[in-house]
C-alpha cells in the first residue's frame, strides 16, 4: 500500500523568506502523480502544484517549485518570497496512474510571520 | 459557479439524528469523491463515484454512512444515527476523466463542517 509522510507538523518563517516543506512516499509503482494541496483557514483545498513521475523536470508554478527525487521517493515543496497569504495547511498527496484514490499525508501547518 | 459547491457549509446536529450533505461537482466531471477531515488530521477517503460504475465504498467507516450520486452529477452523503466521533469536515472533490482513460487532478469543494452534539 502507498503511504505519504510529512515529517514537519508545523513550521514558521518570516515573510519574504524561502521555506521548504518535506514529503516522502512509499510505492512500488513506476507511474504516478504527486501533488501539493494548500488548505487555508477558509478550508478550501487548492491545488498548488502537480508532478508526473515520468517527467524528470521539476514542476514550477510561480513562487512554488518542487524537488522531485524519484529514486529517493522524495517530493519537497519550496515556496520562495513567502507571503502572508501562504499561511495554510499544506498536504502532500500521491495517486497511482489510472487509479481512483489520492493518498494524502497528514499535512504541515505553515505560518508566515510579518 | 465554476467550482465544486457543497451545502450546507456548517451543520450542527444532535447525536442519533440523520444528516445529509450535498455536493455539486464541476459540470462535466465524471468522477466524484467524498473525504473526511477530522480536526488537525489529514484527509480520509470515504467513497468514489466514476460515471455509471458501481461506487468504490471501501473507505466508508461504518454502515451508518452511505452516499448516492443521481444522474451522474449531484451527490448526497448520508450519515445515519450520528455519533460524536462523526464530527469533522466533509470534503467533496470532482475530477474529469481524460480521453486516455486517466484520472485527472481532483478539485475540492469548500467542505461541510459537521458538529454532532
């Protein structure tokens, strides 16, 4: 069975700093998707970034980028020039290709301090 | 609207009562999911609908939980004889099915916060 582990329950950084959220996963699959979702206090789950495992190039989305290490089964999220609006719970998630379920980590609560 | 909508946004009920939670997926999305998020926890998969196929109910925690999806669109999650441990945020998500037969990214609704007293 696939598992997703986020080892940092909570983090705080100053505004404008760069922060990296860790995620590791366990799978025997070769083809899959990885996601980072953001859940602000409003509760709405928002897709931040997505990575296809067959792509070697790390996905980027404006200030958000990932460091995808397939052999190490690591998928960290880097937030550059952090903003107060980045304060949220961040979930790392895994989905097998052609599968139905997303497996979520327990989340990292990120606080951006003014 | 363009996104997934859920109603009610908040629901307070007494232990033992039945509740119904509604989800309106994004138009055209064939897949629909229900998740439960307990306080401070990650998301727990409950049930999945894909088109006209039989739903995957493997995540439902007990037979008090059921869900249906009418006409391949709106879904209702029903919890019978609610218990205090059912208190959580219930999230719905939908996703399209690509021409290649792959499940696409899931888009989440705002959730229903259920409090069982």
